[in-house]
C-alpha cells in the first residue's frame, strides 16, 4: 500500500538473519536516445536494523546501484563483473515495527546520475547485501534545455552535455521577418538551463518586434532600417498604403532627394529668386537678389548665374533677342554656380555691351522634380559703360646698350576704346619703387636712355583712353649691358680712379693701420670650406645631386619632385613676381591628405627649352632637401601648362620686407632666433655639400610662427652656365664674398660671408647693406678692409660674429656649425647679448672713445687710441667734424652714438688711426 493506501507492486527482500547476502535485480535494456547523462530516481522503503531483534552483524541498511552499457537490447545473462557501480544508496529514513503497526510508510527517494556515452543503451542493477528493503519505483530520465526564443532567435530543444559541468553551445536561427544583427548563440547547461545569450536578430525593414516575433508596420507607418527601434509615422507630405512599408511615398508635387533620409519630410523646389537688382560700374555689374518666397521646406537653396550677350532675335527669357553665352573670360565673384550668397560681382565684361543675367534658384529636389530651370529663375538685362583699358600683358626689350633700353609691347587685350597714349614707369630694381621715372608715348614702343650700365631696371606700362588710365602691367625686368671697364683686374676707369683716390683713400689707410696695429687671429679652426673638401669630411652624409648632371631634365624632376594633379590646386591670389612669372598663393588638397596653403610659382607662356629647364631645376634642387629651415617642395605640375612649382606657403613673405614692415618691433632674442633658423638651414645645406650662392634676407621666407626658411635655389645654375656671370649684375655683389666676385670661388665659406650680411640685414631691420654706395665702391671698400659697422642696438657679440664671417681669408671664417653653436649659446645666456662689454661701462663718460669704438665693432683699437691720448670724444670732435663734412653726401646710417645718430664712423676711425 502506498501513502494513500492504494495497493502497489514492489520488489522486496529481507534476508536479514542470514549472512553473506548477494541478491541482484536487473532492469530491461534502456535505450539512451541521444542522452549522454541519465538520472536514476529510486523510491524505496528500508527497515531499521535496530528494530529487528537478533540480526546484529547480518542486517544491512544500504543497497548498491550498478549499470552496464550495451548495444544489445536482449542480453539474457550479464556477468556481475560487467556492471559498474554507480553508488551505495542509504536511506534517509528507515522504519521500525511500530511504524509498520501504525502503517506509516517512510518512502525514500534518491537520485543518482551516470554518464552513458559509449553504447546505444544500458542496463541498471540493484544489489542487496542483506537489507530489509522494498523497491517501490525506479524512474530513468535525461535532461534537455527546452526550445526557446531569445533576442528574436529560436533555440531548439537541446540535450544537455555528458558532464555535470559541460555547456553545449547552440546556434539560434532568426525568427520570421528578422535578420541577423550578430550571430545568435546560447549555452545549454547540464541542469537543462539556458545560459549566456549572445548576439541576436532584428526585425527586417517594414517589421517591428512584438512578443518575440516580427509584425508588419501598419499602413501610415514605415520602418526603413532593421536597426530602427520600431515603426514610425510617415513624415509630412508622405504616406504608406500597405502594411510592411519600408519607406513612405511622397504626396504628388513633393519630392525626396537621393541624399534625403526616409525620416525627412518630402519637399519641393524653391520658387524663383526675387527682386533682382543690378548696378553697373563701367565693365562690372553687381547683381543682388532676395531669396525665393517659397524655399520648399528645405534649407539647401543655392543659386547659379547664366550670363548671355544679347542681340536682336529670340529668346524666351530675354524678350525676343538672340543671345549667346558670355565668354569664359568673364569673372564671377564669389562664383558662378553653387552660390549660397545672394550677391555676385560680374567683372571683365565688354564695354558698351548688352548682357542678360539669369539667376536660377535650386535646391536638393530641383533635379528630382524635373522642374524646368526657368520655373525658378529671374533675369535682368544691363548695358555696360565706358571702361579703362585692360593692362598691357607683355613688354619686350628690342635693343639693349650700356645706357639705354628699347622696349615694345602689345596693345591691351581689351582697350575698351581708342588708346590715347601709354605711360612707362621704371626704376632701378635695387631701389625698388623708392624713386622712379615716367615716360609717355603715343606708340607701342619707347627708347629709355640715360641709364646706368650693368643695372637691372623694372618697367611697368599702362594705357590711357578717354575713360582714363588702365592698370599698370606687371613688372618686367631688363638689364643694361656691362661696363667696358671691368671692376676687377686689368684697367680701371680714370674717373673711377679719381673717385677712389679721394673718397676711398682713407680706407686704404685703415687697412694699413689695421694690418700694422693688430693682426687678429681667427678663433675658428682652419677647416677647409670648399664643398669638394667637405664631401670628404662628411662620409655617409647625403650629398646633393646637381640636376644639370642629368641629360634629361625631366628625369631629374621626376626623381626629386612629386607630380601634382592640377585639379588638386586651388589658386587664390597673386603674391608677387618671380624670375619666371607670377608667384601665387592657394590651397592644395593632395589625395588622402588635409588641405594645406601653398605658394605656386608658374612659368609664363612662351618660354624656351632653357627657361623650362632652369625653372624646373629649382624644384629638382629643393626636392632633395628636407629640413625645417629649408622651404619645402610640395611638388610640380609638368603635365599641363603653365608649369608650376608648388611649395609650402610662408605667411609673412620674405624676411627683408617683413623686417622693414616691423622696424624695431622685435627683441634681440627674437632676432637671434630668426638668425639661428637661417644658420640651421645653411648648416644642413652645407652638410649636403650644396652651395647656395644667393643667401640674402630677400631669399629667406618667414612663416606665421616667425620660422625662417632658406629659399630661392636658382642662382647656382646661372653662374654655372655663364662664364661671364661674375662680371654681370646677376652676382649680388653686396652679399658675395670677395673671392667669389673676383674668381668665382663659390664655397660654403662664401655662403658664410653672405650669412654675415644677412645677420646685418636682420639686426638693422632690413636696411640695405652698404646703403646707397654703388657696387664698384662696395667692392673697393671691402678690398680695402672696410666692413659694415654694427647696426643700432646691435650687441657686440653679434657684430663680432658678423666680422668673423667677413674674414678676408675664407679659411678663417667660422663654419655654419660653429655659427649655430655660437647662436645657441647666446640664446641660452641672454646676458651675453648686452649692448656693450663691461669694460666700457666702467668708463667715466658715455662719450668715451671706448663706447664709440664698440658701437662700430672696432674696440680692438681702443688701447692704441688711448695710448695716443684719444680717450674722450671731446678732444676728437674736430676730427669728427672734418670727416663728417667730407661725408655729408653719404646717407645717415643706423649707427647710434650716445643716443644720437652720427655719420658713418668707420671712416672717422680710420683717420684717427692714421693720425695716431
Ligand atoms: O616678399 P614677398 O611677399 O615674398 O614677395 C615674394 C614673391 O613671392 C616673389 O618671390 C613671395 N613668395 C615666394 N615664395 C613664397 C612662399 N613659399 N610663401 C609665401 N610667399 C612666397 C615672396
């Protein structure tokens, strides 16, 4: 009987009085059905041995559970030893005689599990070893993780793994109308529980999730992407008629641009621009209009301009006139199409001409709507006025002598009337536009006479009509021929001799005195400075390759410079004139790089092969360098015209002009910082055995951070090509070392000389070296030992460094490496940049000869002069007055003395020394 008094069948044994019991009960074959671990639940009752008298030693209170795996479903006999023991099972509760009397059923339930993986099925067996036991039921089962849906993925009913700790990885499949977001996976644990859901699915476009399934969006709603949260209401001016819409259709008359998202309302093209007004100014027209009344619900309205020249005929928008498009030479500012503003200046129009301008308004749906252009446009017709002539585009020198130049030019492209006369403006290039002359002529040519020989002149021409003067042409440079009296060697012009004797004789005295008084020894090592020699000194250092050693110049350019696609260059404005054509600034957007500002040098049309080669050689040279103080080459355009050289853009332009513009505005440390940059760039060039030959402040460019970079790599080739170059104006005399002028010995040491001149230019804020002395006088003076005095407020150490750079013997000059070290030391110890050395501060009077000598860099003669009794300038004033009178024609320089400017004092010093 069970607990409810219902009779049940049991297997019983109770041989508790006899020892050595071994009674077996075996099940039928049980198929495994894919299970790997089975559970055996046994229900039984067990008699308490204590409640049985006289059974001590033979009575047991446990039985054993065994199993045997087999493919055979009808094994009749299985050996005992074939069974594997699962466990010895004890009762939690046993019963006594009293319980039996009370008919209390104390049923035990025990569960054991066992791994069955090797055969198709198994047998179970129960061994009794002498207990009083009744087996009520045996239930055998296995566990599965039940079919489930998680994250819109279905996971099937899954049998658990073989071990109690094993997890079975299960891949889910997306429910209907859904798509995989990330592979859906889950793990089935040994106890039949699902664990760790990963990934999942999303309802497809047009469907949204509802209780683990995907349901279609109803009419009036849409869902565009599976990742959208749910169905949304159709945006304004659109609808969906059927369930499951992925996008809503626009109402008739409304449109969606390709780039519009489905969530955006449907929109319309704009109406026509309004109130178009035009103001004509000679050959320019300013057009202004108001935005369209209806923008169609969008904010991307843009305008484009059509320009037509109209005569009589027929055109719908132009009131029956025959119209042709304006030529490509008409300029539109800020542009002709894609305009966001409502104002355009149209220039370069023809004078006295009827123009019709049509302004079209469009937006993102104009194309989709297929609206005719005229539907959204407004037009105006204007007539241009009188205009001044356009600039003369080209000037040619037809004849050149020592004192004259014959020039000719073409009529301007657009004379805009009858040309009444031409005006020619010209000046010496060295003078810039400080003093210029004007000539007028009715013809397209002029003979300019009375010019200095061997001098570069700059010419501009402009035309005049009844409407007034046009703009001057860009500058054109021409040089007069060389002087028959050579500057160096052979004969000397008698007038020049006379001048030299009277004006520069004193300088001879200085050099004699300088030689006698003290022959200062150089503190720099006598390093050989020729580039040839330096190559041997720097083994392993990259050496610059002269592009002229290539037979094919294009091979050199493509080896050292990158070809740039012209479409990636956007030219913005002209910033100056270079040797071969305009220099412009603009932007470059190289593929995959951010847009940068660049300078663009172009080679003007009509060039010769040699000019092309010369122009591109600069890029071939520049392309070999990579240094923060050397102008960086971005690339070249050689595959289309005009040829261009693209370099980094330097916002502050050339150093000399920049310093003149900011006269006196920098600290000494800032100036030394700029010089340091130049020295660093020059050291790099000299390490590469490159000799610049044209180092001057005008060839240094300055960026917005005041970083100075060496540029202009064009001069070396000119001198290479031209054996007479040393005697032509191409040599920048004031910047060039004497040995380079007299026998073309250009070396790094001659670059060091030029560097000294750059130092002087920088400290004097762009003053012209040797002021307005002419080239012949400069050469003579240098020959005689004259050197530029210290500029105003120049620290003594800096002037001393300049003097060292100007050593006559080039082996005595410092190297760029030494200059760089020196400047670095000065920057680290700004105290050394004092204006005067301490010795002079001790001097009782500021008017001491000591201070004066220091200010002109000749303090080394202090003791000599003191010994001769010249300790105060008071007792030297008669000499000053005498020399000043002789020098009245000379321009006042920037040498200061006692707070006042005085005339060039080196000459004065020479006289004192001579007298001493
Ligand atoms: O003194 P600037 O303004 O500086 O005028 C000249 C002019 O072009 C003719 O050479 C300027 N220039 C040349 N190269 C560059 C550059 N890379 N960045 C800015 N300006 C430049 C120079």
